[in-house]
């Protein structure tokens, strides 16, 4: 059978495919150029999409809520996939939650709280998806995704399904090997009271609201914390709060956040990241590594 072109994805039933979709409409930074974006609603549709991508030689990038990515203004080549529809399901199984990889972290945390299950309170203020949390080992306030994860289901790029049950809890590092697309996740939780879980969620939200620019156009922490150090403190101590390039500014509230204050491009943000990284390197001799994922750039863009 001849390879189907990516455009054939537009004919799929349980998927919504768009060519040249402006990724600035998808990213929390509000920046990024065009991509071939397909929102997939069911497992059979995902397998179909992967088969078309493989046949046409297109590279696949799976995205969550685009809250931790910097997408090049020139766009991304290949196929960007988001998991939605069935992949946003959340179900309770005893003291565990089974969640689709496209389910949003705040909705998972709220669901757990409503069912009196403790352990996912830290997810409530992270504007991502569960698949994204696995891909970055998202964490906050002493908890990590790896810490609550029991097992996950994934497919590889050839469409073969796998179950993974052992994970390395590495700081802000993917919990699955490259080439695996996480489709569903099981979190093992602790039975508690709704009130206790909700109070802990509220406590963490308040901590976040007091220390981070919540509600602004950001991608969370821009750089990883170097071992034993805080990237935010290092950037702050270099006097960089308020520093800017174009429409990008270092937050006055938390120096490891970069805001799009209006009209920023990804090039502005990247330039500001370089400025920050170079200043911290000159002053402290510490090289900051990006926490955000750079997509569509040359390998050594930063
Ligand atoms: N600090 C400053 N100036 C600043 C910012 C921070 O001096 O501008 C100081 C704080 O006073 C504190 C220390 O640096 O003493 C650490 O700051 P904070 O408590 O805000 O935590 P963080 O290490 O900067 C990490 C995660 C966040 C997570 C918070 C809360 C990283 C890179 N960031 O931030 O995760 O929400 O802890 O647990 O690990 C994210 O990953 O996107 C993210 C926001």
C-alpha cells in the first residue's frame, strides 16, 4: 500500500487535523509558529495517526497543554499530536486513579480530593496534562509525579502497546524512554478525608500564589535548579528581575519565570534565556540548563 500523506489525517473520524496551525494559540507563552497539529480522541485513531506518520516519514512530537515548551517562530516540522477525547478520562479504581494521558493535572487533583484520596495535591497548580507530567517528572512542594505513579500504558511509534511499572525518580527528567507515547496512567493514592485533601491543596495553591506569577503568560520555571541551588535565587541575585527582550520579561515575582507581557516572540524569549544564562554563568560559574523543552530550533539554539 502506498504511504498516505499527512493530509489524509484530515479524513480521520476521531481526530481533528490542521495544517499550519499557529502554535501561538496552543502554548501558554502565546508564542510559536505553524505546525501540522492533530488532536486525537481515541486509541484506534492514535494508532492510525502513528501509522500514517510512519508511512510518510514524519517525526511525531506529542504535546500536552504546551505549558512547558518554547516553539520556534518558524514552526515545527513533522506532526504534533495532542491527546484529547477518551484520553481525558479519569476513573477511580479502589485507592487508585486511572487517568488518560491528556487529562489535565488540576482536574485530576480535584477528582482525587472529591474522592478523599491524598497524594496528588501538588498537581493542582500545575497547568499541564498527566502525559506531560510523566514526560517531565513534574513536581512541586516536595512531591513528584514519579512518587505517585504506579504504572502506565504506552504505545511505541510502530503502534505496539506496552505497560511500564518501574520508574527512576530523576529530577525533571522523563519517566519513560524516548519513542514511547504514554496513553494512560495509574496513580496509587492514600485514603484520607475530603476536607484534609482540599485543605492541603488550598495550602499549596496559596504558597504558589505568593511566590509565582500565577495567571500570567509563562511556561513555569524556565531553568532547572542546579544541584543544591535555586535557579530563581541565582537569577534574582544577578539583578535580572524585570530584564527584558522585546515583549519578554523576567518576572519581578519569581526570577525563574519569563513573562510574555504582550507581543513577545519565541525569539525574544530565547534571547532573554541566553542573557540570563550568560549572566549567571559569568557571575557564579554555574551553567543553567533549560527546564522548558525547545521545539523546532537548531540543536544548540540556546
Ligand atoms: N528565590 C529568590 N528569588 C526569586 C525566586 C526564588 O530568592 O526570584 C528563592 C526563594 O526565596 C527560595 C528559593 O529561591 O528560597 C527557591 O524558590 P521557590 O521556593 O520558589 O522554588 P523553586 O526552586 O524556584 C521549584 C520548582 C517549581 C515548583 C516550586 C514549588 C524547579 C525549577 N522549580 O521552584 O516548579 O512549583 O519549586 O515546589 O524545580 C516548574 O517546574 O515549572 C515549577 C514552577
